C-alpha cells in the first residue's frame, strides 16, 4: 500500500540575506524583497522533505506531495523539494496569500488537503524562518482533528503505525503515532540532502498543480485575521560604552561593582 505524505512548505526570504539589505516598509508593515536575493523554501520545511524521503530510502512505498500557500512563487526555489525527490508540487496561489496570518493559512491548507487528500501523514518544519511562530502545523492538526507529534528527529514505519523519536530538553522521547497524523520535523533530523543533477532535470520538467481560493471554495472574507500586526520595524541600537578605570585591577573591580549597584544591576 502506498503511504501518501504531504509536506508543508513555505516560501520565505533567504535567511542568509545580508542585514544591510533587510528593509521594512513601515507604512504597510511588510518586508521589502531585497534586490538580487531570491526567496527560498523554509529550511525547516526541507527537513520535513528529508524525513519523508528517508521513509522511502528505508523501503516504504511513499508518494510525497509538497503543499504551499502564497503568491508570486519563484519556481526555481519551490521546485527544490522536487529536485530532492518529492513527487508532486501543489500550490495555492492567490493575491495576498503571502500576507495572511497563521489562522488563515491553516484554513487554506486544511481546504487544500481536503480537496487533494486523503493523506496518511502531514509533515511540517518545526517553524518558519521568517516569523518563527510555529503556529501553522499545530493549528492544522487541531482543525483536521488529527493526532500531533512535535519536534520529531527520527521516524520509521512500524506496521500500521509510525515509530517516532522526538526532542525534549534533556534527551529524546519515543512515541508511536497512528496514521493519519501530523508531525513537525526538527532540524535535529539532520541536513536535507542536496539535489543531484538527475533530480534537478526531472524537477525542471514537472509542472506544479495550482489551486486558487475559488477552487477551494474560499473567499477573502473567510481569511479574516485573528492577529493584528500593529507595527513592524527594525529596532535601533543605541550602544554606549563606559570604561571603569582604577589604580589597579582590584580598585577597578570595586569601582565596577559600585557602578553596577548604582544602576541596580546587582
């Protein structure tokens, strides 16, 4: 039996963008795309792609679908999971979908999964590198009414269930999950594989399947935000240095302690 896996992927600004090129339009509370720096697939989501591919490497018969919600997709970026070995790329592409909040993203993803499914496993990265909120995958499990296991660093098939190892602060926890389930994959899984030339050539010939909001039976009114962004800005750093000098090291230490006490830092 084929195990159908959907991997959630988000197009994000390249986290390696030089700080000097990171600009914000405070009038629209949005990040301005840096010139000459294309977006990428969220690195944590590539960990999820790698997890699905490792199940295939272990001998499982899997079909891997990559699902993304947004607009103005850059195909060179979004086809990287296909070049790694994923089978399908499904995009929900409509104006403004790159600016919706986590709750609306969950609603769109759930509708897309209901339309394109069913799936046996839903994998997502532990968080997205742009907002770092880690809301979407957890919210999707709630909306779909599916079991959720977070921060998975290893997974393998165990009969009709999935044997998992998840990261906890002082080690790891062994968990068994049924199918279907929702999993978030952590970067402790290991580095995602690099696409080889054959994979890149195959990916170049594959066309994404594209849905609009209308295709999913949704409208703009269905995506009203639950979170209101009041202000987005780059904080200004005002660094001041005060040198504490004394007659010798001991005197300097005493003067430093007195100065810190005056500032109520000790």
